[in-house]
C-alpha cells in the first residue's frame, strides 16, 4: 500500500523564490511531489527546481501545460525534461500528433500528462467556446475523448477532475495515471475560488485518483503543516486496503 504522502502534490503557486522555498521547507516531510507552475517558473527560472531537489526528497512536477505547434513544444519539452522532473503537462487540444511528438522525443523518461478539461471550466464556458452540445451537457464524455487520444499517443496519464477520474480509470485502465486538481477538503474554506468542478481528497482517492493536487486549503491555513496532516489522514482513510 502506498504511503498517503505519495498521493499528495502541493503546488508552489507563489511569485518568489523565497516564498516557494519556505513552503518546501515546511512541507517536505508531508508532500510526495512539489508542483512548479507558470508563475513561479517564469518568475524564478530553473533554480527553483534545483533548490527543491537539494532540500527535499519529493518529486518535481513541472506543470507548464505546453500548447503550441509540435516543433516548438518538442524543443520546450526537451529543455524542461533535462532537469530530471518526474512529470510535465501538455494540452490535448492540438491532438494526437503533438502528444506523439513529445512521447517519441523523451530521452529522460519524464511522465507526460495530458490536460483534458481544466477544472476551472464548466458547461457554460464550454458552450461559449463552441463545443458540441453532447460535451457541454456531459463533460465526462469530453474528458474521456481527450484521455483516449492521450493514451493512444503514449502519454503516461492525464489531468482530470475528480468528477471524471472514475470513468477514466474504468475505460482506460488502472495503470493509466490520473492526476486530480480542484481538491477541496470539506473543512477548508477558500474565498473567491476559481475552481468549479471540485471534490474532496477522500472522494478523489476512492474514485481512483493516483495523485491529488491540494494547494490553497494548505497554503491559506494558519498552520500549513497541520492542514497537510489533515489531508494525509483523509487520504489514508480512502486508500483501498
């Protein structure tokens, strides 16, 4: 059975090196993977990746959500994977050709996760973007379509909400990794939340999530370590025996 900590990804969604390292030092014994996104990587650069590795045994998830023409993404991905990261992300929206370009040019073995439908999107937004009614009324169908494209292209897994993770596992297999953002413990209160398709840690693990991303409920707490411990306890109660 996996350690509860191995399921937990903490996003370092912070603007400065010092703020990010503060959370690395605070949470390094309670988090399995630290996620570095656009804000921190653009603001700080690769030194944050080296610092995380020097100060922690946790894995690194470089979440840049690549989305461009295949040649550009290939070059950016090769540069990113050279840092020895465990995971990185690419949008599905360019189709299987782009995903295969990354999979076939991956000398470091970085696990490529395809972003299906962002957890900040809901049916109204999909309608505004011009998606077919079948996907507007059933987001799970859209997620599964994109997840199938990702698996066929050779990606290690997908990023999807906890509302779709059970269907992804059922149709694409237990070994196809599912990373679930938009996690909100029942005890957390986060104002002005831009996440719309949310779920608790317990529900996500019960439905088959391999990793859950928990940021603001921990970061906004007066005691981030205790908040992380509460999330770990909830994970532990949900892990299949």
